[in-house]
C-alpha cells in the first residue's frame, strides 16, 4: 500500500509488476491518484496510489529508471516555466541541459 513514500520521483511497482517513476503527487481531493513514467518513456493513466508498492534497488529495471527520477524535478520546472510564459527561465533550464521534450505529470509538454 502506498503511503508517505509515494511522491514525485519515487519508484513504484504497479499491481502487475511494472516499475515506474511517480510523476505527480497523489492529489488531495480524495482519490489519491498518481501517474507513472516507465523505462520505455510511456506514461500511465491515473493509478490509485494505494495499489502501488514501493520499489527497491533490487527490483529488475531499477537502475534504468534512476536517471529518469533524477531528471524529473528539472523537467517539471521547465514545463512550468513554459506554461507561465517565463522565457528567461526556460532558456536557463535548457542551457542546464534539461530536455525540451520534458513532460508534466500528466504527460503533456
């Protein structure tokens, strides 16, 4: 069962054993859903956080996802700067090497 560990950047296993990086915190509106990004770049639909289990370093595919988890906060920052029409911030993040293909927690650019 998900608890305090289930937040952006955490690794989680779905009920069917697929390992992913949590890309959004469980919402505060009662249904506690998140989305995951998988090693193949696919983004899940909404998943109830309570159905996820916390992944461990010994899980198959964990190392492949480690880099995604490290890059996620900067990618979300880039998406936010673009949406807020902050070109200087976007440029700074791009110069730092954040991918222009970054997606928000919902999978949108």
